[in-house]
């Protein structure tokens, strides 16, 4: 299961709070939510502090988003997975 909550910050930059597991079909759901949030060009921040697991496809998405300038606020576990892939 994956929960994605959209939060507007004081500066108007969209922030998505993500909780659960970024796996299988949920990767596509996260990609879609991010693309919708990025439409206005104000940037995007992802709060991944409550993500318990990310599969290889999810890590690929997070790496791509990071390369596009999306700020990733990760748990130590997810941050280490991204570092192991050379994304952080």
C-alpha cells in the first residue's frame, strides 16, 4: 500500500508526503502524482520519511526525479539505497 498526500508549503512549492512501500503498481501512481505536481514549474519536494521499502523500479523513479531537481527527504534506509545506486 502507498499513501500520497499533497501539501502546499508556505512558499507555494508543492510537497508530497509519501508513506508505505514504493513497489510495483504504486511506482506508477507516485510518478503520476509527481508529474501533476511538477506541471506548475514551482519545483517539488518529496517527504519519503515514512517509506518502508522501495523496489528497483521505485529507486529508478526516485533517481530520475532527483536528477530533475526534486528534493528528496528520505529515511536513512531509503537514502542508503539511493547512494548505493549512485543517485545521492
